[in-house]
C-alpha cells in the first residue's frame, strides 16, 4: 500500500506541501514580494521551464496511438471542462451561496481546471484501464485548460475586478505556458530521450517550483491575515465538501460510462482522467488569474484539499479495480 501511495503522489512531496503551508504560517515575510530572497520571481520563471520540459517529454507516437477513440476523449474533456463547472454553479444557485467570497472563487477555480497528467496515467495503469487514451487525454487537457479555465473564471472575476482583461490573461498564459510547451514539443525528437533519461531529476525540479508557488502564495495570505476569518471548523467542513464533490463526480462518470456502453478499460479511463484536477496547472494559472498574491493562498486551499483527497481515495479505488481485473 505504501508503494502504491508513493506511485500516485502520497510521498515526500505531498508532505512537503503541508510543510510549506506551516513554514508560511511561521515565516511569512520570507516569501512575500518584499522579501530580499525574491522567491516569487524565481517561481514565476520556473513555471515556464516546467512547461518547456513538459513539452520535451510529450511523445508524438504515444499521442497518436490514443487518438482514435473520439467518443471517449469527448466525454472526458466535457466532464473536465463543462460538467464540473456547471455542477458547482448549480450548487451555488441552489443554496444561494455568496459567489463573491474567496473560498467560493477557489472552489469554482478548482472545477474549471484541467486534469492531472502523472497521477491520472498511473491510476489508469494500476486499475487496468486504456493507457494510450489516458496519456492522450491527460496531455491534451493541459493544453485546452490554458484557454478554457480563464474563460470560465472571467465570468466571476470580471464582476469583482472591473480591470480584469481576459485577453491579456490568455496572452500571458500563452507566452508563459503554451509557448514553452510548443518549443519543448518541437525539440522532442532531438532531446526527448535526454528528458526521459533524467525524468526523475526534471520531476524534482517541477516539485520544487510548485512548492515555491504554494509557499509564496500562503506567505502573502498569512502576512495579510487572509485566514483570520476562517475557523478550524470551516476548514474541516470545506474538506468534507471536497470529498463529497469527488465522490459525486466519480459516481456520475461511472453512470455516464455505463449509459454510453463503454467497456471496462474505457470506463476506468473516464473515471480516473475525468475526476482529477491538476495542482500544477492550478498553481501556475492561479498566479496569472489572481494577480493579487494576497488572495492566491485562500483561492488555492480548496484545490490543495481536493488534490490530497483525489490521491488518497483514487489510489484505494485503483488498487481495488486492479485486483478485480
């Protein structure tokens, strides 16, 4: 079980994320924009390097092998970018939730994000799903999210900030995220094997940058007392809601897969690719969508909770499905 948890992400990095929040609580001044360490600047440039390496590791042959099953791909992408946000909006309307609160904004942001790459593919493999389709969907989701996530978020952010400009957001994401991916992808033929050989080192670099983003985001939030109005009970309640949300989405995707007549491997792929949300993309795009660093830590809290729960619950489900194969 410990080895399985390590494979899907419950490892040193997972606990380091918790450590970064604790570090930000006790030493918030080190990670703010006024800090002489300039950690936010390092994190910002590191983001582009992450996505350059991501493009470098994209294998065109693996993408082609998973391209043919268009119905499966359509279901996963519609679930990720349409069903998730619509359900959250529906809940907000049904319960008359204050959609101007940062916590709500963070929950909706979570719902609009693309799927993860590594943990989705690993869980599909463990459970006995359609691996080529998983690789294709996890990879393409990251690209689609550069455009779809800001479009969804503009619906709420424009109400809160009259100066919010969706065009400049997409342009910045294209330069900081999409362009490095494209450059890396074009260099895959020449440097792809090198990236595969040093995949462990590159993954460690990715994790360091994400830890920096999380640390600096929470530093700004703690330094400005953004969590002072949230009790421990409210944070625990948020965690329970995130767990229920994951369970509902997982169940809905199972029913949709059965209704569409998907076979077992394709159903598994829908379940694990469609239910995941990317912490990497969330941390990266959050720096652009929430330019005020004071608010970013609060906005990322629902995503970090969901991320932890999807790894814990998903790994147990994947292991059980793998035994039943």
